[in-house]
């Protein structure tokens, strides 16, 4: 069983039991295509059995390297873009004290994990390198090819900095590469320099790779329990495969519900969280669903908001703007801590009606009140509920989202595991930068400037 729940009660006016029932035979077919690996993009279905197939040998190596980094590094830089960093960051942010950058390494019990290679901003990299002049640090570089521009440029800068700071031999012991098993620029470099190296499986795409060393190595370095994370994911893997009833299978139910709404003109899904710790989970979800579904001029546009903050900015549009929206609220039932609102004898702010209530209760009432208001404004609300923020339930959540995304992509009749449109900007950028082999494209694109 799983304690993760998908609640459709606040979308009842838009999603009926009869409509759900119409998808039963189709979902049975999609599930068969996933588990038998016969559907579109079946060569990238390795993630399906990842949690249950993870080896003790690989887990022990990850934990050993994480411990080594913890012992000699104040800071660990994760160098990657897209699926190569978003999943790890989502888990680390969800489990971390939000003020951990202000804590000492002793208070954190682990190095501070920071990020590079996810954009090309010059000032950011300059400030990062200046910081690293004063810190003991290591680098985890994540790239299947080693030639993706953003992480490749950042890693060249970081490698150069490491080698100048520590010397080439010592620097090599501070670099950990997650890359292809046998080919590519990073694999060649890692072999030559004898970096500790991990494999990105050939049958797992970047956005589905959280439960590989891509995500697990940074998460372990940050001091979190990757075994518990995998156990949660394994439980969800086994439960979803066993549960054939559409309405009792949360991944199938979520996939069908969002597609029913899509067919009724609700083309934008807003994932809302009331916990700032989950902001990067929203970012990971946006990549997972946007890159998986947005092709062939189809797909639900994934957007994200952080409430209650964004109720004071995007709330107006959600309440009364263009009615092509539906919301999915990601609810965490229990906070890790308890904080009561105090009584104020003067009550000048008029808040004594909240005195002695937990802040978490106020946040939950804000969530319920907002959902009702948005439903009244013709924005159907789905709700995904997990009991609390820990490694186990986050493992369940990650696997749930991945399976639901695969099913939803098949409902849309697209390949949920490729991303052909991502290459367009790269070709133009290479042409403008006059990369060798792009001479014809360079001449053509300069005419358009």
C-alpha cells in the first residue's frame, strides 16, 4: 500500500465517474506497453524497474564517495543541467533547513551542495569561482555526452580552478563524473584522469534519472538517506504495478484526470505548493511533464506557483483570468515542527482569533479556502497528498510522478521519453558561435539577425 493519495473531489464538476470508466481499457493497454516495454520510446523505459533493481554494490560505492566528499569538502558543486541536476536539487531542498547556507558544516553535518552548469551567466560563474577560492570543495559533473554546452563550459572552468588550487593529481580525487558507460567526451576525460565514475544507464533519460547516481550521489553528499528514498520508490513501483483498478492506482488516476480536463480546454496545469521547501520539486515536475508531453503541437502546459506567496501576484489571474487552467495542489499533511501563534494582550493586529493555533493549521485553512475560491472561479482542483517530508515519501512521490507522466504521454499519443525540440536552440547557438562544422548554418543565420 501507499499513503500517497490523489483527490479529485474538487474537480467533481469536471470529471465524472463515467468519464474515468471510459479510460479503463485504454489504461490497461498503456500499462501493458510500459511494463512489457512495447510502447513508444520503449528503449528508454529503464526507469520503470530502477528502485527494485538497484544493487548493494552501487549503493555502497555512492555512500563511500559521499563520505569522502563530506570529510574533505565544505562545498560540493553539482555541475549539470535539466534532469542532471533538477531531481537532486528537488530532494535536497525539500529535506534541508532553508537557512542551511548560513549554517556551518558542523551544524549541517554535510557539505553545502551548490549548482553550476545550469545556465551561461558570466557573473554567476565569476562569483562562484571567487567563493571557491576560499572553500575546500569537490565537483560532481553530470553529463551523458560531456559536450552539452552549459555544463561543459562550467566544468572546464571548475576543472581549471581545481587543478590550479590543488594540483592536477589531487584535483582528480575531488572530481566525480556521472556519464555514459563507454563513450563521450566526459567518459574519455574521466578515464584518462581516473575520476571516480558512475554510469547513466542507456535506457534512462535525464528527466527520469533521479533514482540513478545522477540524483543519488548529490543527495547522499547532502547527508540524506538514499536507501530510504529508494525504499519509498520501490514501494510505489510495486504498488502501481500490482494495482490494476484505475481509481485505486494513483498514477493512472492522475494521468486520466488531467487528460479529461485537457480535452475540455484546460490546457495549462498549475502545480501549487504551500511549502517553500517544495519549490524545486515543482521545477523538476515542470521539466518532467513539459519535455515529455510538449510535442507534435500537443500537451498540457506545466506551470508552477508557491502559495500563499503567489496568491498576492498570480492569484488574481488564476481566479479571474483566461479559463484554460486547472490546478494540482501538492499537500504535505504534517509539518516537521510545531509553532503556535502567541496571544498578544493589545491585539492591535486583530489576530488574537488565531492565538494558540499552529501556523501549519493556518496554512492548511489558506489552502482549503483557496481551492474552494478557485473552483468557484471555474478552475478545477486536483490534490496530491503525502503524509510528510522525508526520504521515503519523496521516493514514492518521484516514482508516482514518473509513472503518471509516462501514462499521460501515451494517452496523448506522443513519445514521452524523447525531446527533439530541445536541439533547435543548440543548432542556432552553435552557428552564431561559429562552431566548426556549422559554417553553412552560420552564414544563413547571420542573414536573419
